């Protein structure tokens, strides 16, 4: 047989199996386009040259590229398994009719060549065409100026091409292994080979329950914000493995329990559905668990990223309630700052707060100041020398932030013990706010001055801005903070930094003009430097800086959410199509013995509903138990509006449930068309 014959036969095979091949090819095209787009955004020179987000955005997009490639590989491999399973009988028939397995391998090679050519041409073409739209959307989200022009990333083209070539090669080798290891009779039997009724695996079910319980408990009991991220990964792994085990063992137990209920089981529509599902639940459960995990990922992505964007304004206003905050690295310079702005800009409503930030070590009740002898010079991997705390002291190091109570209350999380608002701190005593729930103190000695601890307040967000343990201390007045600043040992080396914050709103609506006046005043009277001395920030600048990260994360969340949604839809489609072909003969026999088409349709609906919405229900349960952990992760980024996150999660679930129901309607029709033939 010549190559032309193989090429024509391969094309005919794809056409004949269009019901399974067309969705597969469309998905491969979408995966290729998405990989190119996300990789191109990571290397886009316009993004790398932006004023804001030039550093963080490429890093986030690079991370997104790896995540997209991993899930694209898994999904393309998973989708191809449905096609191979559907065509096993065809391969067996060709083998029995005289086509050797090496000829089948050649035929498969040409079929894969067709698919990869279509994928590369259409996928990279769509990716290049949509890339500019995606880059414009990303820059708009970040708040940067949109740049015109067209950019093609050749490195992203090469990366996508190599990924597709490697993925299709693995798929081809795996398919050949499936065919060569099977006997012709086994191939001819295809997917119609019956399975024994699976046993209820109690140990597997219990292990699944235990893993889910561990994941849920981690989410509920984790209090310390700095431990949230590593524990989040552990909780995710426990929930994923627990879900798979529970679906594989628990679904069989559920169906057997339904079978024992005579009033339910011995009905025309339930009998066929339950009996059919029991015998193939071993395979069915993996698909259902995959749909559940992907649904959970979609819901988490949508709820988290949407609450981040919608809550950004509130978070910025909470941390930066006035138009301008002037910071001076001295708790004694506030008077001069206030006088200058009152005289030269007619600012009357000025609010001042003082803060003393200490980097100390030892025990919290008697913190020790770092001296020059506590530091050593170290060399980094590039050969640059830098000063660092000695290793034996670094594990005892912590931070103390001493402020007036207004500044500390602003950092309180929802649900914390906030009666500090009505608590007057007396001179000589302090209030300690800590992220440690079991802290008990009577007094604290700082720089030789002893303070009575009048109150210890637990606030889980107290340490969210620190890499180590942070403590907030409230003192009675600015004067007492100034006294403590002056009392520090003069030999202390880089141990304490005083900051005076002078906050006020603009007098006029012309913010650019107001900022120019501030620049002139600070330049004339102070060491005006963004890295030290005196500097100022505006509320709009803070929002723009937050958008650098939040905008990129929101874009990545939508991007990956779309990816997971596509995968969910196709897995459900292939699941319904493959089961439709498996059930076709069974329902044909039932109709021959007297079951009407209406009864067949009712049985199909019962079968699909019985398990179809189970992944959605379990995904909703995962979201509910993930709420405490996700809430704390959002608080690490300064987002404390719990009500907003709950609203976004509920809205996301409702929207996804509507899409899920639409998928059910479409796939149920496809299933019924196959079965009724």
C-alpha cells in the first residue's frame, strides 16, 4: 500500500470519527493558542518596558505559562484516551482483515500528523491574532497606557511548537503501546468488554474521608497568616487525593445503597440507570472526580480574583484614607512638616501619627537591641557584599511597631477584639496586638524603660506585612513615642527607625498641581529622597502600585479559569459520548423487550442526573470548607472584606452552576441521540 492510500485512509478515519475528533482538535487548537498567548505576554517588550508592573507582570505570566502547559498536557493526553478507547474495535477489525500492527502504527502516525498540522497552524494563528487583544486587556487592567503596534514572540512560537511536538509524541507512543500489547480479539471487543460488579472498598473510602477531613481541618484551624501559603498546598493535595478516593469508593457504595432500596430501584427509569452505572463506576468515578477538581479550581479562581479586583479600592482606602501621606524618618520632624503645609498650601485638616519600628531579638518582654557587633558582612551569589545579622541571632529576630492607637486599629481584621477603640491607654502602659493567639505578658522593657502591659489583643492580621513575627504596640501619645526614641542606646546599630506620618487631603481637585507644590516644599526644606529622608505617597499612586500585582493576578485568574472551564466541558462531553456508545446496545435490547422510547429517555435522564451534578455539589462543599484558608490568604494581601469574598464566591457558584446545567442539557441530547440509534 502506497503513502497516498494511507494519507487518504487517515483523512477518512478522522472524518468518520468526527464526533470525537472535532472536539479534540478544537481543544488542541485552544490549548496551543493559550500557551502561545500567556508565554508571549511574559516576553512582550511593551509589558517589560511599562512604568508599572514591568517586574511583577512577566514573573506572574511566566508562572501562568508553566501551569497552562502542565494542564494542557494532562488534558490532551486524557482526551486522546477517549478517542483510542472508541476506536479499539476499528483497530482490531483492521488487524483481523490483514493490516499488520506496523501498518496501523503508520496510519496512526499520519493521523497524528494531520492533527498536529491543524493544531500548529490554527492554534498559533489564533494565538498570534489574539495576542494583541490580550496584551491590551492586561495593560488596561494594570492601569498602564495602551501602546500600539504588533508583536510576534518567536521564542513563544518555538516553545509552543516544542510543547505540541513533545505532547503528540508521548500520545502517539502511548497509543502504539496500547495497540501492540492487545490481542486482535481484545481490540475487536473494544469497549464492550464487560466488567465484574465492583466491590465496595471500605478502606479506600475511609482513607478518602480522612484526607478530606485533614484538608478541611487545615483550612479551619490555621490561624497564623505566615503559615497559610505552605499549608494551603498541603490542604489542596489532601482534598485532591481525598476526592478521587471518595469518588472511586464512595460512589459505588452509594449506588449499591440505592440498589438495596426496592421502592427506588425497581422502577423502569431507575433500574437501568443504577445497574448500568454500578458496572462501570470504576472508570466513571475518575472522570467525575476530575470534573469535581476542575470545577473547584474554576470556582476558586473566579471568586478569589474577582474579590481582589472589586475589593481593591476599599483596601487602598483602608490603608491610605487620605489623598496624601508625607513620611519623614524622624519622630521629631512632624511639627515642621505640619507648619510648612499649613502656611504654604493652606492645609488645615492635617492628621499626624508617629511610629517607631524596632528590629530586635531575644524574648519579647525584654527585647535586645542590635549593636554593630551583632552584624557580619556576607557575599551573595553575584559577589556583592552586604550586611546581615549573625546566623545565631537571626532565628531569634522579630519586629516591634510602636504606634498611636489610630494607626494600629486601621490594621485590625474583621472579627478581631476591637474594643481598643474605646480603650484609653494611660501613660506608662501599653497595649500589645499580636498574631499569636496565646500571648500572655505583664510588662515589657524597651531601651531600659519598663512599660506595664494593660491589654493583649489577638489579631490574626497583625503580622501580615512581615516575613517574621510582628508585634504592634500601642502607646498613650506621640510624646511618649518621641521620648522612647530619644532613650535608645546611642551605640545601637540600625536597630530603630522612627517615622512621622503627616496625612491630609488635597485642597483643590487639580491633583497634579497639588503634587507639584508638595514637591517644591519638600525639596526646599528637607532631604527629599524616595529612599530616605522625606517622601510622600498619594492614594492614587498606592492604587496604581496595587494594580501592578492585582491586575496581573486577575488576568491570570480569568485565563486559567477559562482553561479549566474548557477542560471541564470537554471531559463531560467525552464522558457522555463514550458512555452513550457503551449503553447503545443495552438500551436497544431493553427497547426490544418492551421499553418505550419515552421510558428510555426517562432512564437516561435519571442516569445522568444521578451522577452528573454530584461533582458540582462536592465542588461547592470544597469551596465552603476552603473559605477560612482563602480568607486568610486574601488578608495577607490586605483584603479584609469577608462579605465581598462570600458574595463573589456565591455569585461565581451560581454562574458556574448555570453553565454546568447548560452543559448537562447539551450532553444529555448527544447521549440520547447515540443511544436511540
